[in-house]
């Protein structure tokens, strides 16, 4: 719990500080006087004025008690009287291009931070499962395409443009893009026993996926990398303990079905229920090099409205891992590409939610972010950096949305001013601000509801 809180606060602090620093730095470069730079709202926990500041600046830096936001307060005639000798330093007196640049700098700073974070991860390297597939889900797209399990995927891509697949997570990312964009994914399977590599097409365009959730991957059929069908820790009082299963047992068959990987074993256990009643099955296992046959009767649990089997043991040995690391130039380029891909996917998902093609269940709020922050931090530095990069992209894209209370809304005002030569009237500004606040509150409420449903539902 403490790790989750610390990871969440650090994430918020970094992302907000970078966002506001983008506004601050460009404002200073444009000659606008910045009166206060604040990370957080409410009572000031810490405040200071650096002795050395940019010419004409006397900025107070503040850290507030509530970390859910921040602001850069600039000299502005609309917010109070401005001395005649400082009028040229007021935000509202700046040319249109300067005002637009200052407003856009915050979201752009978040996107640049994502590039830096993804680049750092590429340079440091991250441990990820090898792109060798478990047996696909029965009746899934992967099974229909000809995958049987055990295939090693070397390349994948869209429209004939195949590039190397570095890990299983890399493959899952491409599948996510294909499913949500409605594009077929071509994969190259490494040849075995001297046979040449072959290409298969996963027709993801048929899915009409609305959510990037476990059900989407279940329809695709690729849920996990290949793992040994080995029994791990056995819970006390569980069905596995009652049947006599021990840690280290390797399952070779259930009934007449040969078991080749951990994912297939998990699926077989899930399916060992008939009319809400557990089905006792003969498991052929290997223990210490000796074959044994054990009758196993699973427990029945409800999951997603369906009855599934559980044995109360960790199923499947850890997957084979590979260190994914890039060189200096390639790491930077891949950081830029990943930021662009995540940004584009985020925009498309937001657009689909607006027109009803994607579920609003995809919206996440502070509880989910905090939960993911803690989980990623517990997995190590690189996973936490990936999490920060993903949230930084989301923050940058969200702030560019054309809602009046966000940076994108102000950019829309400036676009109107640039096209018509007239600024938006105060009356219309007030109406639009109210509407924007109302819409933002609705979005926040939906996101919080989704958080509670995911975490406690």
C-alpha cells in the first residue's frame, strides 16, 4: 500500500511538473512575466524564489498540498491591473503565435517526456517473454489461422510491411493495434527442422473490438507465451492439495488430451465444469522423472458470469525471457515511434468512445492509475518508466482535446481568432467554459465509476 501511494504521488508530481514547466519555459522565452509556478493546489507545503531568475522574472515556485494538478500564473490584464511599464510582459498582449505556443507547450512537454522515458527504457533494457506462443484458445482467430502452439514469431506487420518481433509483449502490442484499428496482422513463424519460415494472417479486422481487455485477447486466441505445464505453489486446503498434486509436477495429459504448455493447462482446468458441477479427470503427470496418474476434481468459481474450474495452485512455469535493449540512435527512434503509436491509438480510442464504437469502460481515473503505479513500481524501474511514459502520453493527448477548460480548448479559441481576426467574446467564453467544466466532470465521474468497478466490483 505504501509503495502504491509513493509511486502514485511521484508519478503525479513528475507529470504535472513537466507539463507546467512546458508552459513556464515557453512563456519566459516569449517575454511573458510568470508570477507563480505551482505543482499542486491548496495550502502551500513549500515555496521559494530562486535568487537567479531570467531577466524580468520574479517567479514564486510552490508545492501545494493536493497534487491533483498545477498551474502557471502569468501577468494578465484580465486577472488584475497591470502597470503600464509591464504591459508588454502581460500574456494577453502577446501576439497570437506566442499565446498559442505557450498553451501548446504543456501537452507537448508531456509527449516529449514520453519520448525520453521510452528511450531510457530502450537503452536500459527490459526483461520480456520470448515471442513463442502457447496453444491458442479453441475456436479463436489464432486457431483458425493455423496456429497450434509452440510457434516462435520472428516478424509481424500490417499491409505486408513486416518488422522483427522482439518479444511477446511486442507482439501483443501489435495485436492490440490491429484489433482496435480493424487491420489484419501478418505474422512470420520460424521454421523448424530445416523447414523455411511461413507467413500467416490473423484477420483482426473481423473482430470489431471495442475494448482492449482480456476478452479481446481471448477472441484473438493468444493469451500468453509458451510455458512448461508445471505445477507451482499449492494452496493449503485447495483442490490441488486434496488430489495430491505437488510443486514441480509436470502435467503431460488430462484424460486423452495431451498438454504441451501452461496456458493450455489453465484453459483445461477452467473448462473442467459440467452444468456448474466440477468434473473429475485423470491427470497424467511426471514427478521426479516418474509417470503418475492422479484424479483431480477442481473447485467451481464464478468468473465474469460463467462457472469455471480452479485447483488452487500456480499453474505454469515462468516463461523464457529475453532482454530487449536498443542502441543509442535506434533507442531514440523507437522512443519517438512508440510515443506516436500510443498517441495515435489514444486519439482513435477517444474518437471511438465519442461516436459509440468503443465502450466508455476504457476511461480510467486516479484509482486505476494509482493501482497500476504501485504494480509497475513493484516490478522494477523499467516497468515503472513504461507506466510513466504511457500516462504522460495520455495526459498530453487529453490536454489537446478541444474542451474549453483544457489547453486544446484554448487552442481552438486561437484558431478562431486566427481565422476571423476576432477573439472569442467574454460571453461565449463563459458559456463554453461552463459547458467544458460540466463535460469534464461527467468524464471524471465515469472514470471514477470504472475505477471502483474494476478494483472492487
